[in-house]
């Protein structure tokens, strides 16, 4: 049974490898890559991370699902951070990346011009930096991912069984490449979406089934497609016209508004001489005193 699952993972790895690494290593580098792994197994993650050093000078791996020693046979291009031993920084004296500035400092220290950041467990990472509370609510996690992706391409792994489906949807929405692996009885469903800057979106949906010792791969053409996202014109379906013709612009410029004065009216008000004297007639209730109020000062 172990051999069968290993065969599954090897095939799925090669299925995802072409699309994912074309974005990571090609001319069009994806800033956010998401792998939604519902298989509850570390083998596929190990296979994918192992191949990330191709055309990469540095691969920074934040380990929360396993110790860095799990990847001991990897090349010296990999830099590992141990977030598995103390993810919530409970032990004093241990180096921790529980703040955004700490992560940026880690990137500055070890990254180079052509580097990649890998987070092997996004949920534990979110708990460690305080972006996921005890109820599983996400608060600022996506903003941190976007902030980090502006500096270095990132690849994250997440278990869909431990968070809400809405969080997975939003995460895949901000990703340039996302792949989802769902494990069924004797079969796997592998879905991938690759978005390019040109607006082209490539979707693939494959079902892998093991019958005896034979692996059968069937592609769901109804769910697999290549399409292009067109930019939406917000003014296309309006009931009024936002643009003005030259005659309408001229009419607008010549329209005199009642609350605005032209230059002639302004000059007439500002330069007008007031010939009318001010006459003050005291009222009966006024205490009008004609005496000098400073008489008592003997000045």
C-alpha cells in the first residue's frame, strides 16, 4: 500500500511540476504560489520543495510542519528556519520570527537577488505571527503574504481540512498559481489554476485512480480550460454618457453659474465707493452717555 501511495505522489509531482516551476523559474515569475494539500502526507511537499533550487540562488524555508533535519539531504542553497520546535515563542532564548519585521530581517540576511521563500504550513505560520486567533479567524494574514510577495516570490502549503473554505478561496484568489490535491478512496483529484500577467488563465482538473497495479489518469475537460480574463470597462453599460463632445465642453465653459461672479462684477463690488454715512439712532433702552468715560482718571 505504501508503494501505491508513493507512486501516486511521484505522478502528481510531475503533473504539477511543469506548471508550477514554469512560473517560479520562467521569465514571468509568480509572486504568490499556493498548494492546498488535503492528503495529510509530507511526501509530496518534500518532492516539490526538493526541486525548488533549480535556477535559484537561495531557497528560504520556514519549517513549521517538521524539523529542518527532515530536509538534511538538500543542497546548500537551502536556508531553513526552525519554527517547529517553538512556533508560538514559548521558550525564552530561541530565535523566533513572530513579527513581520523579523521575517524581513531574515530575508535580508539570507536572500539574494534570485531567491524564493517557502512556508511549509501557513496555518501554524499565521498563529506564530498573531494573524490567526484561537477561533481560527484570519486577521491580516493575506496582507502579510502580499507584503512579503512584493519583496520575494513565496510558496505556501496549507491543509484545507483545518480552515474555512472561504479562507482557501480568498487565498487562491490572490495567488498566481494554485494547486489543490484532494484524497479520495484509492484516488486523488488534482486541480490547478495558473494565471499569467497577460490575463491568460489555465485550469486543469485531473482524476488519478489506482486499479490493481495500474494508474489511470483521466482529465476532466469540462472543468479544464484555457481562458483569458478581459478587463472590465465600468462605463460600458451606463445609461448616461460620461464623455463630452467639443460643443458640450464649450457650452459648459460659457455657462454662468448664479453663485459665481465674473470679473466685471467682482471689480464693481471691490472698487465701489461707499458715499452713504452711517447714522446711529440710540434706542430707548440704550444707555447712551455723552460724557467722557475717562474723566475720572484725571489724565
